[in-house]
């Protein structure tokens, strides 16, 4: 059903951006569902209207195509997202649940307006998660090809070993948090441009636990988290390429009452002047003299497994490529190959005797 966003905000089609903002603020204030006489449906409608008209680009779109361009129901939605998932769940505390909100276009603006009220939808608590940590690991070329175990040294927030993350000195009892009366949440009153808004946040004194220790842990001062130097063995698998990032779950920063972040291992592979990597293929080059090129012979080719004999057939041209099977990078399906490109070296210093012989050969193409 097409909606008249101008009518919803009670303004005319020629309303300025300032008029729209004013109208939105006053209506949002009036119908805010946390207020007596609030109206969640109406509030939602006002928000939807302002999301579109408050954005000059979307407003132009709306003026041309109407609200069908935004509700996600009709085809030709130019933004590929609707506002359909916006739901007001009347939780036990009458809180709001924005988890069903899809798209997120312009959502930041709303977040700014209502501050902390989004954190505690319907009285449910979000699980805290620690930050990820990134470490850089430098590997020699060969180690990256064959894989290697590396010790990674880290100083990071870790669950306190003395109290096991509880924050209480061992043997100390827990007592009800004075700050929140054991509820774990606090109602804070914020003054915003919409007026005074009450929102519920995790109690900062007990981190939402509702209890605090009688004697805080002497190691972490009750936080349950201590910065510690740790060392972690990281297995770099065979076939690792430069720039790869491995994620080690749960080895990032610990956080009280939540799950630790991840450790991101960023691999940098050093160069080897003898080899280049091309997926599972190793590329190298070998120099041969023109006698070897003309008559054929055997050369020692460098591989990651050491030197191997490579037969050069008679009549080999410069730039010819030879395949050494199974001398490449390990993969799930076995090792790749090595490709050796032959360079024919033309002599630059000749003895009188050599010069005479070559002249006698008189090898010309034309
Ligand atoms: Zn502790
Ligand atoms: Zn508390």
C-alpha cells in the first residue's frame, strides 16, 4: 500500500530539510513507545517516513516512484532492501527489539538519536565478545611451502588465572551488587534532542552479573581479566602463500562474561632468489651453454628438495621449459610440479682457439 510520508510527518511536499527534521523530532518525541501515551506503530511509521524524506537522494526517489520503491514488496526497489523487518517487540520491560531490522540504511542516524536504548532490546542481554588480535608472522620461502610450527608471543587480556575470571579473591564470597540491587541492569536517563529518554544498560559495577565479590581478586582487581604475556604454538599448514590470514578461534582478547576474540595470523612469505611461486607450481631457471643446448646433456637443477639431475635434449632452444614432476608445492592432491626455464648463455669471452673453431662452424640462420 503506498504511504504518504509527507502526510505522516504532517508537512507539505515543499517542506525544507529543516522543517522535516523539526516535524520528525516533535512526532518521535510525542509517540516514543517508552513514554506514557506512546504508540509503537505510529513511532515506527514516523521513523520510516523520516528515513526516506530525511535523505535527499531517497526523497527524490520517493517523489518520483512513491513509497513502493522503499517497502521491499514491489519490484524495482532501487535499494535492494526494505524496512519490513522493523519490529517492536513488547518485552517484559516494554523494551524495543531491533534485531529484526533489515537493511540498515540510515540506521546510524537513529542510533545516534536514541543512544543506548538499542543495546538492551526486550531486556535480553547481548553476549560480549573480546577483540580480535592480529599478529604478523614472517616465514622463509621454504617453510611456507612445506608448513611449519611457529611460537607466537602475545601480550593480551587473558582470563585471570588467580580467580578464574570471576573477579573474586579465592575464598571470598559474592554479594549482591549495590549499584543495581542485583538486577544486573541500570536505567539511565539521557537528555537527547528528543527530550529525556530512559534506557537500560548493563550495570557497570557488576558488568551485568548482579553480584560483586566481597574481596576483589588481588591479581586483576576484580575485573576477571589480566594482561599477560602468553605464547601460542601456531601450525602453518603446507602450501601457505604470502598474504594469507589464518584465524585461530578464541585466542584473541578475553572479555569478562563473554567469549574471547580470535587471533588473526597474517603470513608474510620471504623471497628466495632461486624460486618463484605460482599456485602449486614452483618456477625456476637454469643456464646452459650453447654446446649443451646443441648437443644435449645433463644439468643439476635446484629444487626445494635439493639438486636433481635434469636431462637436456639435443637442440634445446633458449626459453624451453622442463617439468620436474612432484617438486612443487604440496596440496591436498599431492605435490605440484616445478617448471625449469632454460636460458642459453652466449659466451662473451673466447680464447683464440675457441674463436677459430666457432668461425669454422659458421652456424648461421639465413
Ligand atoms: Zn582475578
Ligand atoms: Zn550491578
